[in-house]
C-alpha cells in the first residue's frame, strides 16, 4: 500500500497539470471515439493499433470520453499492478537470495523515468502479459511446469501481440530461453504455438465476420511489420538521454552480477534469460513504428531485475541506501526536469514535440467533423474524425492510388457514410482524387491558398 501511495504522489503533478495531450494519446482517443460511433477497427478507422488496445480505448471512451486524466490514472494503476506481478514472480521463483519489495520499488521508479512513460499505452498493456509469460518460463526452468503452463505461456504471448505487435519479437526471447535452458519436448513447443495462435484465430474470425479481414491483415500485420513507416515523436538522442540514468545503473548492475559467485545454477539461468529479454527489447524499440517514450517500457523489466540485484549485493547498509537514494533522485529529477522544462534538459528533451499544439486550422475545424490527409493530428484536438482515414502511413496506400477499384470503393464508402465538414489536404490529394469521386469535386470548396476544403451543399 505504501508503494501505491508513493506512486500516486509522484504522479500527482502529471495528474493535475495543464500540459495537455500528447500526440500518441490523441491518436488512441480518436480510435476509441470512432469505435464508440460504431466503426469497425481497421475498416472504419485506418490504424495499425493492436485490436485489444483499441478495445480498451473504446471502453474508456464509452465511459468517460476523451480524458487525459483517465489515461494517466489507469496507466499508473497498471504500472503498480505490474510491479506487484514482477515482485511476486521473482520472489516466487527464488531469483534473489533474499525476499523484499525492492524489485517492485525499482520497477515503479523506472516507470517514472519520463513524465508520460506510464500513460495507458499499448506497450504498457502488453508488458503485463510479457511478465505473465516470463513467469511461466521461469517455472519451466525450475521444472515446476505442466502442459497447461506451456499452453498458457503461448496464450499470454498471443494476447500481448494483440495489444502491441512488437510482442512478436518477445516470442523469440521465450523460445531462446526454453531451447537453451530447458529440455522441453516437441509436443510442448506445439502447445506453445497452439496457445500463441488462439488469439489470432479469434481476432481473424471476428474481422472476417465483419467483412474486414483484408483490412485487419493490412493494418495490423502488414503495415507495422512489413511496410515499415516510422513516426518520430521523440528523436533517438532524446530517447537515449531519457534512458541514460537507468542504463548506467543497469550496466553497473550486470557487471556486479557477473563478478558475484553467490548464485546457484537456476538463478544464473534466470539472469541469462533476462539478458535475452533485454536484447529483444532493443530490437522491439528499433522496429516500433511509433518512436515515443513508450518504446522504452519493455526495458523496465530487465533493468529492474538487474538493478535490484545490484542493490541487494551491496553489503554495507549505508552504501546500499546511498546508492538507492542516488538512483531514485537522479531518475526523479530528470523526469520532473523534462516535465517542467527547468533548463537542464530543455535543449536535450523537447517535450513540446510530443504534445498536441493549437492547430493553425482552428477557425475552420473547431467543433466539426473533419478529415486530415497528412501526419499532423493536432486539428483533431477540438474536432472529430470523419471517415476512416486516420493513420497517414496506412491511409496513403489508398488515398494516393484512387485508380485502383478497391481503393476507390473504400474511399467512396468511407466518406459517403461519414461526410467531413472540413478536409485538410496537406498532401495535395484532392486534385488527383476528386475526378474519380464527384462527391468531392462538387461539394468541397478550397479556402484560398490553404489546404483547407469546406463542404458546400
């Protein structure tokens, strides 16, 4: 309970701030809002988000609508729940030589490394199931396992992927750990695959039933995994700077663990598994199409594991407490510094680049249903999404190629059923598209030299 209170107190400035929405949060809210209107994911709203994450955003919108506070609160609660799972997993599997709440404490502190790291992101939700799958792997390494545990491991991984597609890579860490550290038989690997594919079977059946299987395949699988288009909300140097303090302590922790001979063979295997997890987290961050602070979330698991080892291996109590204080205060300072932009990180962490800025199209779009053909979603802050085209990297596949019948029919059906009051054409699509769709040619008037088109009857 004291850890929960600490987390809420440390997150209080974010809860009550007027900093505003981040661009990823606005994107997630638009998905939930559109689904609340009855749109089918991928067909009625073009986005590469995982279906289970979209379901959560739909549920939030159904209850409270657009709510920055709700996203922050639910994210903090989920982070606390993960810290409890993480602590129970490591103590239950005897990963350390002593029992304590230090793993949970370090997990929570790392979740505060950046001001919106623990918002309700797909990566945060997926991490819950990474932890559950990892717990089953440790049970298998410790020979405490049955067929159901292996099946459940695959199921957890499949669910994680349906929150965030990057979970596909986490499967590799699981397989590597089982192959190297266990004598798992072929039948159980098949059970793992069976459990992994079950969520895909249900999701594929759902979208097939709603005549959206092709959209599901392109938006959820093809776009993020094959047609690799990145959005940089934060630059790579900024992401490295955010993770600098945890990384330094992580490296020191790994070196400390390597030099220590106090671990039994099982504990060493657990440590090696966490090394695999860290490597996979690196590749997950590289291939993630949305380069924001949330790409750092999976790193919390291996970092918290080794940093806890580092603290517990310090023999003298005063050194242990001093090291913890240095770690805690350094992480907290950089988090608040990036949030308040006090000066030290102002040039290094451009927090404003992640935020939704007032739109230059405000006088045309506020309170209306609009369509934006481009990457900038800020116009939606005071408006609603009309039509299905939200994610530009996916939408352009159809909007830029209207000569193909399937693309043209999708565009026409999407806008015929949900006609925008305003179209913001930042990619100059209208001159190419309007000859194919008289609805656009006859009913939209361009406003001067701007990319704004207003609907006229």
